C-alpha cells in the first residue's frame, strides 16, 4: 500500500507539475522567436500531465478501493475527483484548442522567418492561454490542498 501511495503522489506531482509553470513560459508579450521555442517546449511538456495525471487517477482509485477511506462523498475525495475532472475539462476543452491555433499559425511557411511581435490575434490567443493556465494552476493547488488536508 505504501508503494501505491508513493506512485500516486509522485505521478500527481510529475503530472500536474508542468501546469504550475506553463503560464510563466507563455507570457502574452512574447516575440515570435520566443513563441516558437515555447511551443516546442509545450509540446514536450504536455506529455507529463497526460501520463502522470492518468497514473495518479488510477492509483487514486486503487488507493480508495484498497484502503479504508470511508465514503466517496466526503468533501476531500469528491472534491479532488471533481477538481481533477474540471482541470482536464479546461485543459482539453479550452487550453488545447487555443494552443492549436497558436501552433498552426507558427507552422505556416510564411511565418518561418518572421521576427518581432506576433499579430494581435495571436497575442490575444496568448492572453487567453495564459489565463486558462492560471486557472488550472489555482485549481491544481486546491486539489493538492484537498489531498494533503484529508481527515
């Protein structure tokens, strides 16, 4: 049971970790050059939440069913599951489409040698992207609080 708990905690930290600094990497006032570098990093970093988050959910349910944690309707358990689902919903439903718009613009052949500030539309996308990541980071902190402060 201790090994399962260790895997659960580590996968949660590794899985959610990139969301805590993604908004630092994606500032709205970035140059095109910086944006190209960041989208490459983001593409690599998005694997961590997918893999680590999935492992954290699976091990969390295993811990619940194998352990003696009481009812699933407890605030810390139900709240944790709800927050995780909400984070995934925001990530998949809002962050990913905005990222795809930015990434598609960067991939256009005519933007290959572009320098300076991106157009206003892309800057607006960056602002939205950044705000969603602040929201997801805040919800992630709350999720960790639920998991740490459980009775």
